[in-house]
C-alpha cells in the first residue's frame, strides 16, 4: 500500500491510498479535479470511491467533478446538502458509527468537533495497510481506537506560535479564535496519540499544518520523541509506504 499526498494545507487537501493492485481510495477532494486526475495518472477507473470529511472548500472543492466523473463520494448528509450534491445518484450518505465498503477498503465513520454541520473522521481498513486512522479539522477527538497500524492526523498549529502572532499583530483575534475552535493543535495531537495504543503503528503522518502557525521540523521532532514512531509531515506529491507491517 502507498499513501500519496496530493496536497495538505489550507489551500487544499487530497490524499490517495493505493493498493498493490492499483486500486485507489481518494480521501478528500479539496484541490482542482484536473490535479487529482493528473496525480492518478488519469486512471479514474481504478478509483473505488472518495470519502469526504466536511464541506469546507479546501476539502470538498472537486466534489461535483468527482461525482460527474463517475466516482461515488461518501460524506455526511449535512456535507452533501451544503455542497449541493445530496440529489446526485453517486452521492453516498454516511454518519457517525456507520460501517461501509469502498471496493476492498472497509470504512467506519465517526463524528468530530469542527465548526460545520456533521463533520466526520474515518477509520479505514485494508489487508495491506491494516487499520488507518484519518482525523483532520477537529479541535478534539473523544474516541480512542484499537489495533491501529497507520495514523493520518491533523497538527494544524502551535498555541505559542499562535499567541505570539496575535501579540505582534500578525493575526487578528477573530482568526486566532477561529483556529482554536476548529482545528487540532500540536499539543492536542500529541495527547490524542498518547491516548491510543501505538504498539502496532508503523507511520504517523501529520497533515494540514498551518502555513503561519506551525513549525514542521518542530512538530515532527516532538511527535517522534513522544511516540518513538516514524513520523512524516505531509507535503505536496509525497509518497509514503503504508503497509500493515514495517517490512
């Protein structure tokens, strides 16, 4: 299994899990669809489906294009309604606690804490990558997960960096407050990881880092020191081996 980072920041988020057979699962579609097609080598017939966390444009920009291209998109009812896609014949509704199958990928949806209607996180299972946690755009996660093999988790900002930028007048207070109320900090990310059993985890991928309120090298170092795991900071066009076992 490979994890392909198409993009991962406030300008757009899209990720692909690709199996050895070439079957792919698209996670988020927050960039131009032309870019998604290019990164998939235009092999849309290999895409089993797309799972979408919430309505914000940096995650859902290409939802209508994906549906028009024949890709089933799983998202909450609230997300589909907000995107104007709830009537499309390829729109698939999921919700907290719902288990469903996307090709060879098994998915469990769970609710998260964001500032939109019915946002979701996903627990993904495939024989090649094991259990993968996908958690983004949530200031907190109330759940813990068993038998994780790989983790894709938001580490959007650092509280001290955010406060310093406010003090210097770089960030207005309303923006600072909005970030705190809708995104996961480095500290919360670390606490979320520590709440879970990481004994079987091979990779931790930090996603959706804020351009101005984060420090990639620091985030990677701190999470690696805490967990003792291989930690990646997601960047455009990155490809990460994402197997169930570390070999």
